[in-house]
C-alpha cells in the first residue's frame, strides 16, 4: 500500500494487488497514509497453495481492473 500511495501522490497510476485476507490491513495503512480513497485490487485468498495455472487464472480475472487503474 505504501508504494502505491507514494506513486499515486507522484502522479503515477498504480494497481496494488492484495488477497482478500489483507483488505482490513490495507485499508488501515492507506488511511494512516492519508489516502482514504486509495483502493487496492483484491483477489481471492489464499494464493500460496495455488498452482501456476490457477494463479494465471486469478491474474486473468484481475487484468481488466488492473489495466483500468494504470491507464486513466
């Protein structure tokens, strides 16, 4: 979150990707950084036990949202 907020503050679009397990922590960190409107891209948790193909499917599902965040 810190890097995403930092770069957004510099005028560079970002797409911070987190798993659903970390939504509350990400919100708290963004709020602490004064970025109440900053929203990460959230993918289902857990990721660690997934196969490479399953991770690719998650990435494919998140791709449009990530692209939209990076291309204003």
